[in-house]
């Protein structure tokens, strides 16, 4: 346990940030599940709108250091390839 006041504050800040990051990651995972079900059903309009939303959320997470930039690029590319398979 931390004894210094600044270290105690940093622990509180990190706990709060962890909760925020966890909720953002959970939100994106939910959108991805919806996106994959839309792709499997062949619903292109819904898949495109979900893709744009996922892409925006991933980029926001990369800006706030919730996700690494290269992993975001890789995941968005993978989702885009899935989107392009819909006829």
C-alpha cells in the first residue's frame, strides 16, 4: 500500500481510468458482435453503419491510449474485409 499522498491519488486515478477503458472496450465488443451478425445475415446497410461506428470508437480509443494505433488499424482492416464480402 502506498504511503505517499501522490501515490495514493495515482492509485485512485488508475482505478477510475481502468473502469472507463473497460466500459469502452465492452461497448466496442458489443458493436462487433452486432456487426458480425449483420454480415452473416447479409444486411449490408446495417453492417456499414455499424462499421462506421466501430471505426470511430476505435480511433477515439487510440487517441486516448485505450488501444494501440497499430492494433486498431489491424482490427479495422479485418472488419473492412468482412464488410467487403457482402454482396
